[in-house]
């Protein structure tokens, strides 16, 4: 028996082997199978949120009701995308388990269905890409597919190669971590870092802030830490507003409380600014308030969006004052150097344009 096919994207599947029919009056479908299936960059999975190409050989051998499917398959590339995982930006894997009716149907499967066991190793070497709201990561790892043909067991581990997480208005460089898989359970432990410019002891300093994401798909936690004596609330205030907690105005304090509550419970309550930020897919939305000499309330609204890991677009406008509109595009040249292109003006006339090279050094 021979056969071959193509997937329409230069991938190929070739089948070679045979079936031996045995005249056993005591058994139905008593024939044995000895077959090899070769995959060459075959896109066996091509969906909107997951795309995978397989290369390798799968051997199918044994009696029809006691088959063994064995092989080593390399998956490259493997692209996964999801809409929600962590709040404010990371993907979520939705695991759906079989209900009782499905299990009963498998137990009472028709006699003409084949049966057997899996013994397959799935290798992913530096080509597993995970995308989602805020997360972009490259993974490498190995999965083992075992147990019954209709109730397989899946176990393995993925390690982080590189990646980034955009959240809290900042980009964190993912440095290390792992995702362990055991059937429908995923256990995550991922670490990242963002170097923030903070005012400490009346000095402007570059402070590394560590991010750690731990837990499983049902309960994830996000923790911030640094070498300073600042607690997590203070670090959040610095990341979101560039201020210490005691310097926040009423609106900023309300936003910070919503963020802290969401970190701890997953629920923010009523958060109009957070809802607006998420609706417009912004990375940063900050509202400052102040009172002018006449006692009138003024608002300063700034919104920012990371175009990629190196480009940041920001616009700023005061409401209730005659302050100018300002827009800027910041390019991260090095970890300590930013090139900023800006334009600003009042009354719709952008008459002040320029380029700034900002450099800082932590000492």
C-alpha cells in the first residue's frame, strides 16, 4: 500500500506499508498492519489561532485492535495565539475536558473501530511561538504522547528562549521560565525584567524591576520586586505614573487601587480608565489632575502605545487649559539611550518640531 499527498503549502505526507488479512474465524477484523507515514513540513494544523508543521515518521504496527503508533515528530514552526491569558495582556489556554457522555461513547465504541496505544515524542526546537495580548515568546521543549488511542496522555515541558511581555504600560523582557504540561494541567513559572527610570532619594536612577508569573491555567499570580525597599504597591505606582504613592492624585490613587485589587483577586470593580485603555488597546492611559491659580480643575491626559519592543508612540493633551498638544515617537537605541521625535503646538498649529537624544546612566 502506497500513497502520498500535499497540504497546499509545499508540505508532503507519504504512506508506505501493507495490511495482512488473517483468516481467523474467532476474531473479527483480525488482520495486522505494518505501515509508515512520513511527514515533511506537513501543515497538519492550520487554524486561526494555531498553526503547526510536522516533520518525521510515524510507524503504525500490530493487530487492528491492538495497534502501536510510535515515532519521533519534529514540530516547526508552531505558532499559538490567544486573546486572554493574564489580565492586561497575556494569552490564556482554555482546556476543555471530555464529559461523561463522551467517555461512555469511547467505552462503547463500535467493534469496527481500531484500537491501540500512542508512543510518540513531539520535539519543538526553538520554533514554538506564543502570541497574545501583550505576550510574545519563543519556546523550546518536548512532549510525550502516550496511553490509549482514544484517551491519550500528554506530558512535557517547554522552556523559554526569549520573549517580551507588555503590561502595566511597560515592556518587560522575559528572561527565563517554563511551562509544564500534564494532560489538561499547565503550570507556569516565568520571569522577566523592566528597567524603569525612578526618582529615589531625590535622584533619578535606572532601577531593574523583576516580574514573575506563576500558577496554573486556573489561578495565575503576578508579582513585582526590585533591589530597592519599595513594596509592590510603590513599584506599581512608579511603573504606571512615575510617582510614589504619596504623590498620586485622587484619580491616580483610584487607578492604582483597581490595579492592586485585580492583581490580588482578578476583579477591578468599576474602573473607567482601565476599561477605556483596554477598549482602545492602549498600553498606557494616564489622567493627572491639578488646580490652577483660579481654582479651576485641569486634566492632563496622556495615552501611549508600544508599536513594537523598540518604538513607543505617545500623545498628551491638557483639558481645561491652554497648554499645547504634544505627540512623540520614541525609539529605544540602547537600554540607556532613546531617540525621540516630537511635534507640539496649540490651536491645531504644530509649529514646534524636533528630535531629542536622551541618554541616562545608572551609577
